[in-house]
């Protein structure tokens, strides 16, 4: 017996290939941004009070960027899952 993905037409298969490539790119981008954000938080937690004040805006920017990348990844992930389920 064979197992795997099946698609109702070639267009859905091409869409899958495109979405899968996009998913991989966004996944790596999101993981990289998450690692960067975690490094910033670690540095922030290890810093003195005065240093923390100067680091707050950078933390906010990193947090916002992380949220945007997470949102883009999750959107692509849900599109890919829908295509694999119904495609």
C-alpha cells in the first residue's frame, strides 16, 4: 500500500509546492527571530536597571517583529494544512 499526499488536480499540487517552500522559509525566519528575541531578553534580564531602560525600546521592536513573523508563519501554515487536507 502507498501512503502520501494526493491532490485533486495539478494546480493544487503546484500550489502545494509553492506553499511548502514558503512555509519552510517562514519557519526558518520565525525560528531565527525567536532566537534573537530570546537573546535580547536574556541580555535584558542580566543588565542593570539603567541599562534595562535603554534596552526597552529595542526589546519592543524585537517583540513586534517576532509577532509579525509568527503571524506570517501561522497564516502560511494554516493555508498549507488546508490544502493538504482538502487539496
